[in-house]
C-alpha cells in the first residue's frame, strides 16, 4: 500500500515561518538542508549497490539514461549533462528524458509531467533496453511521466534505479534499485525544490561520481578524463599533469599536443610511450589509466635498461 506523501504534509516545525525573523527563517531552512544530506547518508548502502549495477551495464557498452519531470527532472538532467565535461562521458551513451523537453529546463510545461504516453514513446524511440541503465527521479514517486519511463525501460530489459522522497511509492517498489530519501515535510509544504531537491541532487552526484570512479575516469583524485574545451580547462589539464609527473610545463604542453589533448594519453607519453602506443594501451585497458600504466611498465623498463 502506498504511504502518504510526506513531502506534501505541512510541518508543525515550520507552521509559523512567515512570522519569523530573517535569521530564524534562514536557520530553519539551513537546518533542513543538513537533514537532506543526512537522508542521503542513510541511503548509502542502496546507492552503492545501484552504482555497482550501473557500472556493470556501462562496462558492457550500455547507456546511462536519466528520466524525470519538473524540479526532479531538471536536477537529473543537470547531473547527466555534467558527466560529459567532467569525465568525458560520450554523448552517444547518455540519454536525458525530461518531461516537456528542452523548454522544461527553464519553465514549467503545462501537463508534461502527467504525459505517460510521451514517456513510453521516448523510451521506445531511443530503444532503451537491456544494455542500458535508467535513473528515474521523482520526489513524490508517482509522477506519471517518470513512472512510465521506468516501467517501459524495465519492460525492455534495462536496469532501473528509482529515487524518491516518499516511502513505498510505485517508483521505488517497481525499480530494481530503490533509493528512498527520507527528507520528510518541507519548510514550505510541497516545495520539493528545498529538502527533497537537495537530497536528490546529492544522491545523483554521489551515485554518478561513484560510477565514473569505478569506470577508471578518476586517477589519484584527479579529473584525468576532463574535456579541455576552454582556456580554463586547458590550464587545468596542464596542472593535473604537473601534479602527476612534476615535469616542466613546456614538456607537458608538448605531450598534450602529441596526445591531441587527451590527459591520460599525455601522461603515458610523459612516461615514455609514443602517442599511438599510449592510445592503444588505453584502449586495451578500457580507459583505465592505472591499468594502462601497469601495462606500459614492462616496456618502459626495457627501454631504460642498459645496453
């Protein structure tokens, strides 16, 4: 049986919030933000199991799919969009399903979250299925668009992860991995952009980042898979390589040019590989720099051995 929607329930704690002083209002809302992070920590075990399951699908070439509507959908889309510049996650292996489409990123689209048929059509249009992993987010856990996206993806064989802030809702009971974020009542009843939204944002961030770390897109705590698409990120690429190799900036710039801007390949070039060999090693290592470095080590030792 579906439980009541605690996200919609007025809270006695905040019933007089419109009469409080500014400092009291801020304290009350910040208190709620800490509680939201606590709710994510309480869901740590299921987030771990969900991340490992997603990792397995992505290692086999599957896509990462996000689905949602309204505030939850925008948070999901934002998390997915950040994976490309931060971890160089391929655009063709990322699918963002937002009720109402791009227009809904900046304004509410009337009726979009209730359009279950649109969700089903999108999942079918993009052929979401067995290789893929879908993360569906809805504070209520009952949003028709999001729920139908999850159902259709699951029917087609995709791995499904449901993230919701109300207990035992369909999004959670029907997902392969159910992430319940127990944020309770909001400071402003029903305004799930507050506590529920913060918990969703944190949960999405730690979930996707754990997956990317497991897939070898982080090395020694550094973003070695970033895309250097602007001057700031070019400098960050150079800085990362300076931290990893302690080589002069000019050597690093030369290596980056030879590696066509790829930080991992440039690192291997600085370790003694030629650019083509660096790319081959990374390909064989599934993009994992630590593994590629270990594979390169015997070659490096042979190269450095006395004649």
